[in-house]
C-alpha cells in the first residue's frame, strides 16, 4: 500500500495537515490510535485566547478547519482585550468537547482523498536518509512519499499522579513505545517535556451560588471568515470564577512531597505557561490566593463530558486522595465529586532546531513534523503548524519552494521561526509579546494577510478569494471616500465641544471616536459591512503606527530575501567567531535575516558571512 | 547597502584633527543639510570645502569637507569626509548629529566590507576583509566593555529594569485578560511611570553628555602681574600644540585667548586682559577683576616671578587661588631665586628655554585626571553611538508619552516601550529577546 502522504496522529496538527494534503488532491492516510479520539481536546475546553485566537483566524485564512469547526461547537464566546487596542484583540470561545471532535471526525470522514486508520506507528521505513513509510505495531508496512508526524504527547508518554506512573497517553489511550527511540537512532535529538491538566468536577455537586459568574459577550462573533458561528448569543453557557484559599495552600504545602513534581518522579521540563498549582504556591509563596475558573466541557446530554466542568488553574500531579482534599477546600466545591483526576504527563519531543522553517526535518528527507512533537503546547499552535506542514508536504511533492511565513506576516510565522531558530526547552506557548509586528498581525486582517497563500495552495476556493478581493477593494474605496466626505460642525457639536467641520477621515482619527459613534455621525456606515468598517477604522485610526511597523518590517523582508545556500560550509569561513560558527552549523539558517536572529551570532559575524557569500556565490547572494 | 553609514576614522584624543567618514547614497545631501558654506550638492567631486557644521542654529565646529562622488571612492559610493579640529567632544557631537540626522553608525570594518561588496576590492584582497572586520570588532568590543564600567551602565540597567517591569505589567494584562486579580494598567498609570523614566533618561543625558569638561573643555585663567610671563607661557603652549589662536567668544562668554588640546580635552585659556593693563592706582580693581576670573575658571595658573619677592597683591591672590583648583607656576627659574614661597605644589620653569612646561601640562592632566578620563570613562566622552542610542531611547519614551496623552491604546504604547528598552540594551550590548517573557513569568503567576 502506498500513499502520497501519511499523517501520524489525529490531533489538531494532524487534522490540519491531513485535511490540507487531501483537499489539495494528494492521497492521504491519517493513522491514529483511536479514530473516536480525532480532534479530541484533552485539556482545556476552549479554543482561541490571547494571540491564539489570531492563530485560529490564520489557520482559517489559509483554508484550515479549526475555526469552522469551533464555530459549530461554541458554548460561549468573548472578544478579549477590546479595550487594549487593535493589535491584541482576540477571540476566545468555550468549545463543546463532545461536539468539536465529532464534527471534526465527520468532516475528515467525508473528505475526498483521505483515509483514516486505527493503528500505532512504531517504526519508520528509511532508505538513505529518505523516509519511505511507516511500520505499525503489528509489523505491517505502509509506504508514502511524505510522512508527517504529529504525535502530540503520545511518544513514550507517562501519566503521573503522585508516585503513580502509567505508561499510556491521555485518557488511558495507547502510546507509542519505540518510535522516539527509533528517531533517536536516526539522529534526532530527543527532549523530554512535561505538561499537566486539572481535575474535572461534576457540576451537579458544586454550589455555583458561591461563585462569580463569567459570561460571554452580547455580540455574535465567529472564528471563520466564511460563515456565521451557530451558538445562541442570548443563551451562552456560563463559566465560574473562584479562588484558592489559605486552607488549600496548607494542604498543598503539607503534601508537597507526594506530588510527582516535588517528589522527584518527573524528569521532563514543564512550561512556565501552565504551572501546576503546587508550582504556583511554591514559587509565589506570598500570594494569598490564586484565581481558578470552572468551565463547561460539554452540553451534549449523556455524553461523557456532560455535567463535567474543567477546573482551570488547578493543574496538579498530586495523588487522588490529596486532590480530593484540595478540591474540597475550595469555596463552592466542598462536596464536589471529581469525575477525572488531574495528572501530569511526560512525553518525548524532538529538538525543533533540527527542523527547517518549512517544517521538514533536517535529518530525514520527506519527513515533516508539527505540533507537540516540535516542542509546542496548545491546540492552536498545533493547528497552525499542521496546516503549514500539509501545504509544504504538497509543495514538496509538486517540486515547489516551501511556504515560509515571515514574522511580519503571521503569528504562525513567528511561531515556526522561534522554534527553528531559537529552539525550546519547555513547551512553547504563543504570546502576543513574541510578535514584534503584532500591530500588523491582527485578527481582523488575517484573511488579507494569508488568504492568497491558501488560494495558491488550493485550499481556498474562487468564491472565497472573490470575497476577499471585494473586502480589500471596498476598504480601499472607503479610504478614499472618507477623505472627501465632510461632516458639518452642526452635527459634530452633538459629539464634541467646539467642533469644526471636518472630513470623515479626521473624525475617525480622533482617539475617542468608536464604531458606534461613527454610525451616529455618519449613518451610511450602518449599511456598511461590519468587517469592512472595522478594518477601515483600525487602518485609518492607527495609520501612522501601522505604516511605521510596516516600514520596519520591510527592512526585515529585504534581509529575508538574502538567502544562504543550503550547502554552505561554515568551516570554510575563517573569521567567524567560534560560537557563531557552531550555532550556524547547527541551525543552518536559510537567510541572513534568520541568521541574525540566532543568539550568539553577532553583527560582525553577519558581515563576515555576507562577504563570504558574495565571494563564493557571487552577486546572487 | 542602501543606508548611509558614518564613523570617526581617526584615533580619538590623539591629536588636534579628527575625520568623520560618511558613505552611502544620499550622504552628500545629508551632510549638506548640516553644513553652512558652499552648497555641497553642487560642488565638483573630489574637492575640499571650507565651512561650518551647524545644528539647531548653533555652530558646532569649523570644518573642511571633502566631497567624493561615486564611483571613484573607497566604497564606490558617495563619500564625505569631515575634517574637524574640535577634540573628542566636538567630534562626538558632530557624529552624534549625523546619527540623529539619518546616518547609521558603521559596523566594524563596514567601509571595507562595502568596498568589497561594491566590487572595488578583488577576491585576493577580500581574504583580508574578514580579518579587518574581525580585528575592528574586537577593538570595538574592548572599547565598549571598557567604557561601560561604572555608573552609566548601572543607570541604564536600572532604567531598563523599570521599562521591563512596566512592560510586563502591561503584557500580562494582554496575554492573560481573564485574570481579574491582576493590576489593571491604565494609561494614567503608564503615563506617570513614563514621565519618571523620561526624567531619569534626561538626567542621565545631562550628566553624561554635558559633563562640562567633556563638552566645553577646561577654562584656565593665567593670572599674574604684568610682565610676569603669562603671554610667553601661553604662546609657548600654543606653538607647541599647534592650537588655534583666535579671539572668538568662549563658552564662558569670556574672551578665549587660545586653545590647546590635552588628551582630547579642550583647554581654553581665558584672557586676563583685566589685569594686564592695570596701574598702581587701579591695582585694586585689577585684583577684583582677577577674583572674578578666578571665580569662573575651572583652573587657575598663578604665574609668579622667581626673581622677585611676593607683592601684597600676589599674596592676596595666593590666598584666593588656594580655594580653587590651582597651579602655582614660578617663572624665570633661570634667574636668581628671590621669591619667598614654600615649594609645595609649585612648578618651576621658564619660557626662555621652555623648561617646566611639560611639568605644567602634567600638573593639569593630573588635577583633572585626564589620563583616567580617556581610559576609564570612555563611554561618557568617546562614544557617539551610545549617546545617539540613548537619545533614540529617549525619543521612544517621549513618543509613548505623547501616545498616552492622545489616549492611544496600550498595545501600541507598549511598542515604543519595547523599542526604548531594546535601544538601551544595545548600549549595554545586551539584546536578549526572551527577557520580557522571562520577566512576565517570573513576576506573575499564570496558567492553567
């Protein structure tokens, strides 16, 4: 049996990768330990969040599934950071953990060119550094041109609760025992990472009256650019806010040595981004209380997650009996029943410095990796890599140059560049502060930034492309129009003191003017498409800042264009500092720009490199 | 290679003349915008032009500007060389002005690198380009390490800490908006902190840039009775140092009679015309006038005659002089000693065979620790790049303050803060881009 592409793993990275290659037209096989687990959300019941919400939009702009499926599975939706400025607004949705995977599974099952198979991959078929296929745990072989590994936390995973250690994946799923050893034999550097998840609570046993309600926004939002979300805006599910207290902290302190983390049972490096509650209490000992949220997992009656609430902020590796005590110390959860105990999980990943910016491996030709295997954390980060791996797998089959998103084009570009340039020692989470051009990487313009790439790849249809072109055109038209439209001072005086007759453009530029006011000042805006109006207002209001960021980014783009040949021999460059040589040798950057982002490579080294490139490769550096 | 680079291409503090080299497309018009004299954009290539560097209406220095148009130049680009005679302070000032006006500080070996990339240096010579870059960057590294000991780097570090702290408090709100127990960073709070940070940078700029010695040199008053040899001493200095003898107004608004450069520091000799033409009757006035000069000057050189007893007037001067930085120079030591003065802190010499003049110079150096100044506090005085970076950081803070006053949202303000922090980091040679994230997670307790 032979496929163009085999994807190993049915998580958020594997889904996007397999969907992309099959949609483009390559015969694709997705292998997963349990088909019913495809699209599962093993941790928090939410999609999006700060910066991650932008990634969901970027995946959607490129033609991926995450945003569209999330839109059909929302329990609650919020626009975050709306008061903090245009660059950091993001959507965060509570997603139904039963609905999301089932919709996803249906989408994949009906996808042309895509087959799903339940199996565990334990070995690779490799011929002189080219990957040729996989070997399953039963010894059978399946061949392919391109292999995409999106194994998540399933490589040699271990579930930890106190001193208990189980050799399995999340939910007791079967893990892959040998694949990471095999990768190591092939030359991959294997790193051990750790993450964790909090307990799930039976909401019927919680006293919700003692908790602060957290509601969704009144406005309807959608992740996808292609259609409306389906939740009932007026009937969104609530989340609840509670705090830890002195008693909780005492219990944790008294039992610290029983936790896997502090009892010395964990070897992996955990992320600072989601510390366990015991970590929080040890590291921030002067903090009297920590914030926790109770979030609904599913509203599908009789499903396994129905009535089960996720206790966000309370991730722990304590043994079950201590977890009981800890949960019962919380206000409103005195008599709560724990449906699933929290656990820490350790797993193998590869060093992302061995991955190219295309997400193809530097070690094995034809092997791509995406998601947690590359050292990231989060559904959205996984999906973002998955779709790029899929697109680039296809481009490789077609003999095309890979799609490499720049840092000024997408959060996905920042994510991948960070991984392959700086590496990571803990699960990598996206943060808005990682993106130096975040004013350009907004959630409202993800389609303008990226849809054309999706179109080129064959993931975006003609009609989607036409919609985008229309949006861009109308925005441009409005930008001209508002310069000419004058609003009389008699109208403006209702809004500002001592107003003078001004152009609509000048009015939009006033900091205090918001969308609602604009519609009052110039009623024709009420008829304008909401998306276009929002885009227009941001672009006009912050024009100076956006132009500045754009100009800065242009300088970078120039350096990105200065490519470094892949066969360069750094040993031949005589004046490089030894640290720089070592790093360049290891990371093998594809451009002068990427080289200059490597820590330990100084401007003088970059100069020497540039001179060498000119000398060896002539004018076409 | 589409930007304009500039660098001081002579060793600083070594002599009276220094050269700043500017290269790149547009360099002629850029220098022209700071030049008063002929229109440099219209002069022939490979000419030397006399004029002044003027910035903000102030004449910075009298200069000779060489214009060399592409392609027959070292870098194959338009090249401008500015010859200055202003010592460290003026040279740095002019470089700093260039950097502010759109030039970029050349990286080590960059002129040579451009020469190579533009095809002027062939492949054989190119072998050496790497050596030059390596050597120059090593030199630059040493210099910056040397310069950054002490107070300045401490101040910059502490300002960076403040910025980092402020940023992390803003960012934590953005990346973890659901954490309701976190401090809400309002624009008022940010504005207030920005104002304080801005003031800190201002103070630092004042202290580092306007250290009077560095900026305007040392004002020296040569005091003494008529014919005691003041003019001879002055002339001897000036002749030897090939300094400029002018009658232009000095920074102290006194008439500067002459200038010499000692270890790159300008020594301004203040005219003591007031006492020179005094007669007995107005001797009192003369003393008063001397007092005034003594009051203003950074250093008094009291010149006495070895061959005469101290007059009452001189005794009085001695008393006053002792309250200031002073050197007693007993002139005419080739004649019999009749002076009744203790030998302590006294330099003997004469202007006939120039005996004792080097001792006098050494005395000036040691009083102002000029040898140390150049070595130890190089940052303060020698590094226009650092000064321009600090200025740029200051501008980012000002721009953030303006944004706050215009109620621009925090995500945009934060951009200026990050730029200010990174720019200050460049001064220290610390550009480390995970620091904000590290601070965020070190200071706040976040996550699932």
